[in-house]
C-alpha cells in the first residue's frame, strides 16, 4: 500500500519565492495572496516533495508521511 503524504505551508513564513511550485507543481500552487498552498492530495513523489521542502528558503513547508 502506498503511504499518505500530507504537506502544510506556514503562511507566517512563506515569502512566495515559488521554489516549491517550480520543483513540485503538482503538490504546491500559489494562492491569490501569492503564497504557496498545498495541493491535497499531492501528485508528486515523496522525493520530489522533500526536495521542494528542503529548497524552501524560509523552511515554511512541513511534510508528514503516514502508512
Ligand atoms: S518555497 Fe517556501 S517561501 Fe517559496 S513559495 Fe514555497 S513555501 Fe513559500
């Protein structure tokens, strides 16, 4: 069975750099305020999502993985 991936973005931190939406466009989208919004469920592999999370310059993205 596949794992469930849940992501969240801290909007107190997100500066709208668009790095996550560039790396993982099927997991993050920009909202009308220009901040990243998780796409639920994300349609990217966990590796790509982690890369997007690690690429965030302000560490605004939390990734949770569960069975
Ligand atoms: S990479 Fe981080 S700061 Fe940039 S849009 Fe995504 S969540 Fe916001």
